[in-house]
C-alpha cells in the first residue's frame, strides 16, 4: 500500500464526526483524537506543532515548517466529517476496492489532509527541496459553522497564499459564493383551538412572512449577476411551530439561507429583509448563526498560476472554475491571504452513505502539491 493510501486509511479509522449542533457526546463526536494523531505525526518529522482550541475537545492543528523561504504557503483542510449513522458501509474500517478507498471522510476531506501531509513529508525527506515555508492547518467544525477557520483567521494567521483542500476532482476553484443563515421567529398567544379568537396564531403570522420571502427570493435571483457565479439566491429551508393540532400556536420559527456574492456583507443581506417585514408585527429576526463571505482570487494571482502549472504538469490539463458552495477559503481571503480551493475526490461523494475516494486522484494530488512546494 502506498504511503498516502496507508495514511488516509489511518485517518479514516479515527472517527471525527461533527455533531451538527445536536447534543451528541463521546470522543467520536470531536476532532480531538484525529488532531492528536496528526500532531504526533508532525512532531515525528520535527515540525513545530500547536493545538488551537476552537471549542472544548475540538482543536485545530497548526504545523509550521521553516524552510528559510521568502514566502509561506498555507495548506488547510478540515478534520471533521458528517455523521455516519445512515451509512451502508462500515464508516471507520476503511476498505480498498476497485481503486477506491471507502469510509467516512475519505473524500470530505481526509483525502486532502492525507495528500497535504504526504506531500510535505516527501519534500522534507530531501533537505533543501522546499521553496516555501509551509503552514499546515487542519481545522475543526467546518461542516456546521466553519468554526475552526474563523478562530484561526482572527488569531493572527499569516501566509502569502494558500490552498484549502476540498473534493474538487483536482480542479481549481478560484471563486465561490458565501452563505448567511439566520432564524426568524413569530410569537402569538396560545389558546384552545375551539376558541381561536382567544389566542393569536403564530403560524398565520409566519405565513405572511414566508410569502413575502418567496416573492423577494425571485427578485434576488434577478440581481446583477457575477461573471463567474451568477446571481445570489435565498431559500427558506426549515419551518416549525405549534404544540398540538388542537392548540392555537404561540410560536413559529423558520430558518433562512442567503447565498451571497463576493463583497456582499452580512448587513447588506439582512437590511432588505428588515425593510421587507417592517410593517408586520410579532416577529423577531435573530442574529445570523452562520455568515461566511464569498471569495474570488484573480486569474493572474501567483497562487492560481503556480498551482495551475503544477496541476498541468501532473494531470496533463488544468480546469479553473467557480463554485456555488462555501469553504474555509473565504476566511483566509478575508484576512488578505489569496487562497484557492483544490483537492482529490468528487464532491458528489461527499456526505454519501458509501463515501469513497478514487486513489489515482489521491496519488496525483500528492504529486501536484509536492511540485507546488518545491518548484
């Protein structure tokens, strides 16, 4: 078994499921065991390592290789995976079959973790090969709140350019949308349903809000489009309320998501919503529980050109594209580190019940990143 495949198998065998906001406990619902394993690997290679706490039991791993270079490159991927309750394969006993490695996180994004680590280790095996200093960053809580990247970005993270690992099928993403998510709550007065005039129906109040949001969503889609990303979007994805069918509901809640374009701020997203609903009563707009900006790196930026050259040398061709999802790269671009998205694996396999990664992509990713670090 090739070193990177063996390494990926070890990473997959360590559960690091994100509880996704649920009251789930146990080490398997933290990133700590995986973070400790990676930290130990880095220390064996004499890499300076520190753990950065994001939440109790949920650290980032930061490893720095000082190669004496004039510039530093950030290589980042997330430690957490989606939960595994619905998987139809054994999620934490990786199996290699037909050129694929199966297991939770193999694609999203332990494949990127393994590729970045192996590329750095290969370069370190020959003193003097590294062209750049290397900051290896493996973060917690990407799947739910992007918490690890946010903590790293606001605590003095520095680099000249970066690559965030996600399953892009070895394509490079230089622009993607952001996302803002928040809740709106309506409040009423509970009463027996036989006497509805004695209460105030919070669901009826919410229905008016949802109708306005539906109309507004169609207008949002018609806003000026980004040349790579198209227009922004808005979606009401969750609604709940009431206690029983024979009780006038005193509370209703929706969750709203707005996909944003690079440069759109949180306030620019929320201000039109407040204006849209200002004449209605008994509603509250909570502060967003997630707000990640969009990002765009110029096509002629050094990180784009250097990574493109490495991809072409290994894979024979390079595809540079945009994405409608969000990644940690938004945080690093937000603090002035031009960062693109790249990694092995197909996004169609992320979060699936039989998740796998194509091993030829994993091996090529190692070669591509190794060339990026050394040429």
